[in-house]
């Protein structure tokens, strides 16, 4: 199964006939992808299921509709089991960014966390999850594919938000604070937190 978000509304590509979410079900080979995206952006639908006879083949076909942007990000935990968050565009988020030429995705994830949060000495632990979301930039429909990694940090100096990236706050949040933050975050970030909680 692949879950691709359009403004926090999922397009779910699946080869399962179980409808566990009450979203409308469409046959992948019978839909126009642009129409599905428009329906989610402008309509009342909260998500759609696309049934795929061959999930991998149809996923490859789906990706052909977009410019694919690969990114790496980190869920960073300190010794107090607090999670590192950034605040950007009036929303709580986790640090992430695009892969630069010559970088591995792991290197990107660490670099982006360091740059966006003013932190150092990160210890990359393990892969967590890959998330997908669609966005328009320069008139082109793009799909960001973000590979998330679990990291540990014992950094206790001041965190410095990367203001030029629109980040206005960087903070480690406790479990109670995270519960509040997820009321104002993106659906993809909730998936990353769920993956961490299931470790």
C-alpha cells in the first residue's frame, strides 16, 4: 500500500479489496490522476482508494505523473525521550530537506536536521518510514518522497532555527507537548510519529 497526501487528504494505492476507511474506491486503470487530485483539492472527499491489480506496476505508473523530489528527514530524540520539532508556516513539523548531488539519503537527513535546527552530534539509529505528498511549484505538479530516520541527540546547547527556511522555532517536546503539537501538524508527520511509537 502507498499513501500519497494531497493537502493532508490521502490517495491510497492498494491491492486489497478491504475498504477500511470509507473512502470511495476507484480502479487505478480507469481513473484520470489529475481529476482525482482536483477532487481532493476542491471537493468534500477526505480521501480516495485506488485499487491496483498490480500494485508495483501501478505505483510506477502513478509516479510518472509527477516530478519526483527525494528528501531526507529526522525524528530526533534526546535522553529525556523528548522529540525535536520545528515550527514553520504556523505548523509544527519535523526537520527534512532535499537530497543534494553526491549525498546519500542518510547524509541528507542528518545535514538537514543540523541546518534547520542548529544542532550537532546527531547519532543516526535506523530507518523509520517513507512518506509521500503532492505539491505545486513553478507550475509543476511534484511529489516529495521523504525518507525518515530515527536519530538520538545529547545536545544541550541553544537550538537555532534556520530563519531563511521560514523556521521560527526549534524545540524538544515532551509526550504531553507532542499530543498538543499533533493537533497542528501534517498528516505525514503523524505517520512518522506513529512509526516511532511502534518501534
